[in-house]
C-alpha cells in the first residue's frame, strides 16, 4: 500500500464517523476516481461498480454532459433560497421535465436533498393533506417489514428492515408507525407458499387498517420492489391488492421510488410495472445520477388541489438547490435521449437469465430475487433449511470480490443477499465480465 493511501486511511480513522459502519474503523479503500461502470481507488486499482453506489449512479460515472451542466450553472449562480415562494430557473425546468416523466397525474413537486428528506416530507404531506381535509386524526403510517425508507426522523421509524439495530439504539420508538409482513416469499412470515397463500401478506393490510381504525391512518408507504431490505420483487397480484385496499379505506398510497425509480426496474418508475397510481411518490438517488444530492416528493393533482392556498410550513435550506437541479435536468435528458430504461430492461434481462441458469444451481445459492437491473443472490449454508451463510464466510467473499475488482455489498433481513445492480447504462459485455468474475467465487462456497 502506498504511503499516501496509508496516511489517508489513518486520517480517516481519526476524524470520520462513517455511516453504517463500525466507529473507529474503515474499509481500507479510498475511492478517488470513477468512470463508466468503474471505480478507481488511490492505489489505481479498478473495480466494477456492481451496486451503482447504493443504486444511485444509474447513468454510470464521469458523464460529461452532467459535469458541464453543473459547471455552467455554477458559473451563473450558487445558491438562492426556495423559501418564501422564491425560485430559480433550474428548479422550475426540473419540475417540468419531471412532470413529463412521472406516471399519471403526479405533477407537483417538493424538492429535497435526498431520499430520507423525501420520505419525511412525504409523510408530513400525507398528514397535512388529511389535516386540510378536516380529518386531522388520520396520522398513522403503515409500512412493511424488510423495507428501507431512510435514516432521518420519520423515515427511520417507517423502515422495517433490521428494526432492532436501526431503531432501538436511538431512543424510544416514535409512535404512529405500524408495520405488516412484506412480500419476502422466500422467507414468508406466515410460512406459506405463493400462490396457494392467496397473498396473505397483502391482505394483512386490510386487517391492520380495520384493527387500527381507518380514521387514524394517513398513509401506507412501500417500495415498489424491495431495495436495501434484500432486492426482491412482489408477486404480480400484490400491488393491485394493496392499491385497492388503500382506495377502499381512504388511506393514501405513498410509493417510495427513491431506489427503484429512474430505470432500475426496467421502467422509468417501478410502479409502471403494475400500472399503479400512487397519491404521493418519493424520488431521489437516480434523479441527478448521484452527481449532486437531490430528491423530490411528487404529489398528485387531487392532493395538490387540497393543499392549494394553505401555507406549507416545512422545507429544508437546500430544498430546490439550483446547482443540484441543473445536474438533475441534464440527467433527466440523458435518461430520455439514450433510452436508458430500454437498456436497463435488456441488460437486466440478460443478467437475470444468467443468475437463474448459472448461479441458482450452486450449492450455497438459496434464492435469486429482483427485477430490471437490480438483483440479489441469497447465500445460504443449507438450501433445505435456508440457513443464512455464516457472516464470516460472507465477509470473506466480499473481500475476495473486491480483490478481484468487483465492488458490491450484502443486503437484506439477514444480511446474506449479495447485490447485483450495476448502472442502468451497463452493456451486456460489461455485465458478463462482472458475472464471470463473481460466479467462480460464489461457486467456491461450501454448504455445511
Ligand atoms: N427510500 C429508499 C427506498 C431507499 O432505498 C433509501 C436509501 O437507500 C432511502 C429512502 C433514503 O435515502 P437517502 O439515503 O438518500 O437519505
């Protein structure tokens, strides 16, 4: 290791408290450069980015058009507030472009600087909606086990995955949040099998609304496909069933598209896979291709009409930041011009075929989940009992992958699902290169 890397890592340990990591430690890697689907560390070693950052670098790294758009914008302005009704041309342009891309009548946007801010804002907007309808008792939020909605206030408590570790260490649990089992069919909470289960998990939403009382519930929030909770997709009937239940009981439907939006599921937004019309949709990550922190909450026409004329006492200093909006405008143009959705669907389909054919039969692969260009391989030490792979063995695998030039991560309830989610612009040849490196390493794993 070079002296420079050593010194950087030493300074890192002394001064940085990393998110989602052990305090006082680091991974031993300092990423310095990135281009295309590759990350490069301070030793000059190149890694294929098989996790797209954390599902945000959808357009790959080093896109000249986005860099130029940021440079142009910052030469004109830096930051001007969006508070008190003020605006800037970049944010206005971004809202118009978004309105052309979001499904149905989701035409109104509150801008944020990331996913957690979007989720917190969406929950506040849902409560604000009911308050303005004269139904202030509708405040509770129902979410799913296994979900990940963020790390800020409300988003932490809406999150269902790893609840103990994510929530208990940070004080008392926030009231007003209820969760129901998710669509994790491989480890069904009810011990049932699809389709004989008759979608027990989706129908649990109705029972929960009845038990809690529809008059107390503001919204149901769910990821259209599970992301950080393990990259798995719902059965085809799941979304239509929960959508219908929400309508029946006047519970707002919030689709959290922070991770699944912008081509990752082979559609611009994942809800399009089921023709679902959410009332509110949260957006972040891919909106700017991750070049700058940005996000939004989309509100439908009906919701907007209810809120119109009332002061919205919520917002962040950087809501609608001009430079981040300029990056998002350039990113949104690329999604459309380069038909990124089509590429993600095509390359994703190829990846899925290879995962099913070549990885599924391996002795320690229990399940393959996901859709579009977002998958996970569930690693088990015994296919029969579905026992999760030993965490030490998994850590060694991640280490070997890094050594062989693959950057990825493990996700899910038990932390044993290996994420396979390269940028949406990846070619079939690039995907093959990565899978050809990953397969022999996964096949070396021994069952016990
Ligand atoms: N919602 C979903 C579905 C996510 O996957 C994430 C992050 O991974 C968030 C919200 C939180 O986003 P952020 O980390 O930008 O705050």
